[in-house]
């Protein structure tokens, strides 16, 4: 496995409710100047950018566009990070 990755963490599914909460937490916990390198990812770069603006996240935050039906895009995203929080969503119980 490649040791030197572009990111330490990628939050995939960042335009959803839970993904936004995670992004807000990371922004508060790892303020500018932190050594943690992280990015937001999802199917729509536009939706992720809307989350960045609405949540007051740093506009310099990297955005990765990768559709869950595109194996090559997912592989490319995974190769850029050490850890990926994959589709952070709440689960529904029946």
C-alpha cells in the first residue's frame, strides 16, 4: 500500500446530513494549520460545494467527485487517501 497519500481522510457522502456534521466537526477540531489533510467527496461536486458554503466550511477544502456506480472513480479516490469514511449515513431500522 502507498504510504504517502494526498489525504489522511476523505468523507464520502459529504452532501448528506451526517456527512455535513462530520465535515463541521473536522473543521472545528482540525482548524487551519492542522497537519490533518482531508477532503469531502460524493457524487455531485456542486452539492458538496453548497454544503461548504452553507456550513461555513473553508472554501479551500478539496472536493472529490466520485459516483458509487463508477468503480474506477471510487478506486482513484481510495488511492488518494489513507482513510475513507464511506457514505456516512444513518441507518433505518424496521
